[in-house]
């Protein structure tokens, strides 16, 4: 039997770590796919394709044409459409699939969270008196906060927010994690931030802003995850490697 062919839908730290481990395997030929939303992604240790598939139908065609044996969804916890397409493509093709998704953050003593279901809910939560807002949800949905222009915004993202927010007071920071709690505490304090808007992405790389907000007594509008797309899910790379060996016969 030849090598097993695996397609990883990537874009996360966990996807990168899984790619590094699979690149060392002589029994596996893996490819990692990126959606192309990050302007200049870091090189990966596996053959990489960039761009969408054209929905679930396009993904089904790709899996068949490339003779893929296993599909792994290691996309961002909020990449709901991609995860739904992965689940649909697996059902239509009969191909095994699972998700590698880090656990979400849990509320701790001292946290002042207002949990909302989505970005629209976060916008609604800010429909009130003017405050100083640290917006750290990425660039793609940041523009929705133009609907509440009374606030002063500090927006952080990996790539520029285009078009910029249509608000009178907004500053931008380009940066990617991991972030240090001390640095995040200084950032929030020096900018007199009243409220942090964040997605519950989980993991350690961006948690520092949550810890800093807790230490400073700052409210966090927390956008919670939607329910999973019906995929079997593991939370660590080690668990993913074990599941790969369970789902694929020895090569």
C-alpha cells in the first residue's frame, strides 16, 4: 500500500504544529490548504495550496481528484463556513474527517464578561454611551462596528483593516501573537481602555489581553463560538496524531 494522502484545512497554530509532525512521517503524504485571508502567511513544512475550493461541491471534487484518504479541519474556531463545508464534503464523499480545534477560554473569577453569540451581538452590546474600545477580533468583521461610531477605537489585527472603520476616532495596530500579559496590561492602561471586544478563540497566543482585562477590572464583550459543525473533534496535536493512526490502516 502506498502513502496515505491527507488534506489539512489550516490557518491555526495547531495546524502548523500538526503539519510539522506529519512532515516527518514516511507513511503519509499531506497537503495543507489556506483560505488566503492572511496577506503574508509564514511558510509551512508541507506542500501548501491557497484559496477556496468553491464550497462543499468543490471540496468534494478536490478530494476525489487528489485521491485524499483523510480530511482534517484545523481551521480557526470561528471559520464556521469552512467547517460546515468540510462536514458536508465528508458526508457526500464518504471520506473520514475530524476537526482539530483548541478548547475555548473559560470564565475565571474576576472576569467581567458579557457573552454574545456573534459579532452583531457585540455591536449591539456597545450601543450606548461613548467608551474607549479595544477591538481585537481580526480585520474581516471589524467594519461592522462603524454602526456604533460614538466610541474611540483601538483596533488590532494581523493585516490592515480595509476599508477602515467609518468612525471619527480610530487608531490601528498591526501585530500578531503570542502577546505578553505585561505588555497587554500596559496597552490597555495607557490607552484608558474601558471595554475589550474579543472572540473566544482559545489557546495561549492571545489570552494575555483577557488576563490583562481581568487584572485591570475591564469589561470584555466575549463573542462565543457557534456549535460545532457535527465533526468529531480533538483539542491537541497529540490527540490528532493518535486519531490519524486509528482512522487510517497501516501503510
